[in-house]
C-alpha cells in the first residue's frame, strides 16, 4: 500500500526531514485520527504542508496532524513518498508562531443552507462524508440521513470571569 500524492508544492521533503513547531496546542482524537487516515488513503495527500526554514530545520507551520498520520502509516508498512511543501517566510520564531496561529484560525462560518446545497448538488452522502471529514462541529448540527439540520447554538465563555454569553 502507498500514499498517493495528489498535489504539487514548491519542494518535496521526506517526513523525517520535518519538525513539529506547534507543540501540544492542538490534539487529534482517535476518531479524527482515523478520519484523517482514511481521507489520506482514499483521496491521497491533497494539500502541501506549510514549512518555515530556520535553524537548519524544516518547521511545520501547517500539517502537524497529517504528519502524525503519515508517520503512523509508515510505521504500519505503508509507503509514504516525499510530500509536497510550501515555504512560509518569517524572520523570527515569534513571526512564525503568529503565522501558524493565523493559518490555524477558522475565520469563515458555515452557512447552513449553502452547505446543504453544496453537499446535495453532486449527491454527496453526509453519512459517508462524516466518516472521512470533520466539519466544525461547534457550528453545525448534522444529520447522517439528510444533511445539515441547523446551526448549533454557540455559547461562549469569558476567559476572565467564566460567565457564558451568546447562544
């Protein structure tokens, strides 16, 4: 078995040449690990990793979870070829961290009706999709038998006093 490369980047790097940069600011549940693994195996490696070169190392700005999955696949005997990367420029670690956080941020909000149409337009099956992908579950309530049901209420918690607002 082999991971197929389904994109192009500025360069190719073996996963052993890449270093994690974000530490433990994000985690990957076992369920989402399996979804990402399934996606990579079924659709190929479809988006280059973003890398910042500094201190003679290739620091990942975007792609940490994919790197973890690729490493496990390699450990399981799956051939993982060099993967496409795109270089991100930053003068300092501080600038690189700001860029990592801006890339990891999710600025867009799903429009429920548009998402439902997007899924239905080409007869995509939501139950099948949810086996592979993770839509922002804090924003949407999904039905595995018919698409997007409604926008889930969003309650925010103030980091200073702990009071809840929104909804």
